[in-house]
RNA sequence: GCCCCUGUAGCUCAGAGGAUAGAGCACCGGUUUCCUAAACCGGGUGUCCCGUGUUCGAAUCACGGCAGGGGCGCCA
C-alpha cells in the first residue's frame, strides 16, 4: 500500500474513534493532506488534519492533534508527534522501511507498478501535420506524451499511443505543391516557392526520397499532371513524410501503436454520420454557402464552420469532432488524453461542449497543453515557422546532444511553463546535463553488483537487511517513495516530477556510494556487505525502472 | 477588446494553502594507497513582479495592476 494512503487510513480511523467518543453527529470530514514535510526534522510524513478540524471542533488544534495521536496505534509507525501550530508528524519505523526494500528486490522490473482496475486510455500525441520533418518545437509534446503513456502503463492502464495524421486539409495541398516545385528544382527546371508553400530544406530531402523510391518522377513532366496523378503524389509524399517522422520519433525512443488518418473519417462517411447527429440536434445551419455549428449557443465565443463554402470540404474542427466521437463511441476508451500545443487551447472548450451533446462525458477528455518552445539567439526570440523553413530539426538536436539528454531537458520543465531555448547554450551545456550524473549513479551501482557476482556473493537468497547509516536510511526512504511518485504522476500528469525524483535519488545513491563501502577487506563484515548489496540492488532496480519510464537508457558502464 | 499560460537566486527552473522557500548550472575552497573523481564535502543577504483583501497561516487563494508569451481563421 502507498505510504500516504496507509497514513490516511490510520488518521481516518483515529478520527472516527474521536468522533465516536465525543458523540459528534453530522460530521463532514475535512480535506487534509499527508505529505513529506520540507524540513526533515519534522519527520518522514506530516498532516495538517488537526488544523483543518479546529473550526468544526471549536478547539485548539494542538489539543485535537494530541487526541488523534492517542488514537493511533500502528506497528509500522515508530513515532507520532505533535508540533505547532497543529501538525501531526510521523516517523516510519526502520522495519517498515526494510520491508519495502525487500519488496523492491522481489518485484524487480515491476517495482513501482500498481494493480488498479484496468482502464482503457488513449494518449494522442505529436500528431504533427505530415508536411515536413519534426523540429525543435515538436520535441516537447512528443517527450511528454510518451512519458505519460509509460507511466500510465506502469499503473496497469491499458494505453493506446496514437498519432492523428491530418492528411485531409488544404495544408496538404500546399505541401504537395511544394514537393512538385522541389522535384522540378531537382530536375533542373524552373520552380517557384510561394509564401504559402513549405520552404524548408526538409522538403528538398523528402523530394529526393520520393524520386529515389519512385524513379518515374526523375523526368516527370509536371506541366501535364492530372488531378488523379496529383492525388497519387500526395499519397506518396505523405507516406514518405510519415516515414521520416517515425524515424525521428524512434530516435527519441518513441513509437505509436496506432496512426489514425483524418481522411479515413471522410472516406468511411463516419464524419457525415456524426454531423447528421448534430444536425438532428438542431445544431447545424447553412450560411453564406458554408455549413456552421451553433457553438455560441452552447457557450463558446462564436459559431464555427464545419464545411467550407469554397470547396465544401470539412474543417479541422469537423473531422476532429468525428475523431473524438470515434475514440469514445466506437473504440470505448474510458479516458482520452490529448497532448496539444498551447495554440490549441481555444479548441478545447468547443470540443468539450460538442462531446456533451454527443452524450460523451467531457471530463473523460483530458487535454495537456504544453506551452510553446521558442528559440533565443543573441538575446532575440526567434519564432519557428515550418513554412519559412526557420526551424532546427529534431534529428539535428538528437544527433548533437543525444536522445537521453534531449528527453531529460524537455521533460524537466512542467508543461505549462514556457521554454525559451538558447540553442548554443543548450548544446554546450549538454555535457553537464543532469542525465549523465543520474546514469553515472546507475553505472556505479552496476559496478558493485558486477563485483558481487564475480566474488559469487549470494546476498539475495538469505536477504539480510539492516539499515544503519544515514546514507542507507535516506536512500531507502527515497526508494520506498517511488511507487507513490508513479501513482501521483499518473493522476496529475506532472511528468517533470520524474526528473527531479531521478536526480534526488541519484544524489542519495552517490552519497551512499562514497560513504558506505560495500566491499570491505575485513572479512568479518560480510553481514554489512550483504545488507548493502541489497540496498545497492534495490537502488539499481528503482533507478533503472524510472529511467526506462522516462524513455532513457540505463548504462551499466560509463 | 475577450480568453489561456508565465513572472521565485547570476542563468535554467521546482515548490501551487502549512513549519526556516529549494534544485541544477555557473562561481570559490577542500577530498583519491580503497566497489568508476562523469564523484564527494563546504560555501546562498531572494522585493517569491507590484498592491489590496481572505485565512490561525499566502510564493501558493480572490480582486486590481504591471511585464512577457500564446489564442480569438471558411489554417491545422
């Protein structure tokens, strides 16, 4: 059981006893927290419960705290103390801690995992238009989405990682036009890149790949191209582009379970069916040749267009409505998590309003907005633009600083804080990235375990564990906290907490390593060696599990 | 004009009702016959953007400002 849950239970029981004793009726238990206090002198965990009760009990919180304290009787808690202005502090017993460490050894790769009820959750992330290669601005959502997926999976959630491919809008038309012009360029012919086209060098790259895979385009005469052939080239361009995106994502240790094509919603008539439902709800009307939806009536700022007047094609919003209906009504996801760039925030409200009309609980859709990543150079902010070609590609970053350092950097900021990256600083600092410190800690543990193996030290069968030094105890406490961390992150999606935990855990490991020799020349100390090998093993398990959830490697040597 | 996010140490950022506000980096000094020195130990005088309020208690909540970013398309 999670520590905080255990302590909550203890407190609730003690509180119930108190209420029974005092014959209090109509009692509403207050919201209170059990958390690790900032100051270690206040114990391992603390609660503010007495202060929250002060008003309803009309009594001094210290008195309440003492009464609750008297009602707590638990073997696993070594010490319960009351502190001003009304905290109850807990110190957990060493035997409890030792039990947790042995549990970790037993569970190995599963340590930290939970067996909650098996929910079905979809995480949709990246979903960048297939109109070029991924760049710096796309890394954040990719890293956050994949990490959330990993954490949820550890909590026994059945996760589908999905990429929504916007292959139906007019951006694709511009993309295809850009490809045609670049192929013409490669043919040595006249070409024009207009402002609305994609001018980045990645398009040249993709064009080259198209020619090498489909050599017919080598000498193709585009002045006579038919509609059908344009459609064909569009398909090919998207295919090649998606391949590039997949390769880039793979370099960051990311893969999706499902690639969902926007066009499939149109081809299957699922979009029309969905709009029909909204029509029957009297939410759809035609004005100025376009089809509109009455979102203002539902509470949005204004109405929105579903089908454009110019070509009767659906807008992004229209297909996205059908897409989300599909997620809930056809594929029965209990929860859907969308990792979106903050520029989509206006989209959330109207999507939720429509979901409600489609009899889907909007609370089952969580949107994680990550704030924009901007680039700073010479104290000036540079804006990314795919179209102007003003971007740094994901592949360049990964090549330069490595996937692990890249993931760590983007993971270590909370998603709602803006990131302004000075690229030169970002690259030059990469060797000082905390990820190497963390991995070094892991390598050092492996080195000890390797030595134990060489010496045929059997420390796992008899499991002797006796925590003595401060370093051992502090490290063990951190390890015991790990399942709590995963549970919390799976609820609040604050994946940046993982990086901070990894760093703190590594610091404790390094301190343990420096000050608590595992192998000693004195053969009388075999018991200590065995005990420390257990802690070493547990630390390695925890750190490796955590690194794996963050999508990073755990090197055994550095 | 309306909506969203952000403002905390020199820099990059955690902390989001609770006790003395933290970490990484940078900077200064020390540590190696011994499991990896990519390490360890020591060194922090902060207007928590400003103001007013709510509360036993505010960096955290409310209201009003200031500053930066994003959104308010028949783009996606």
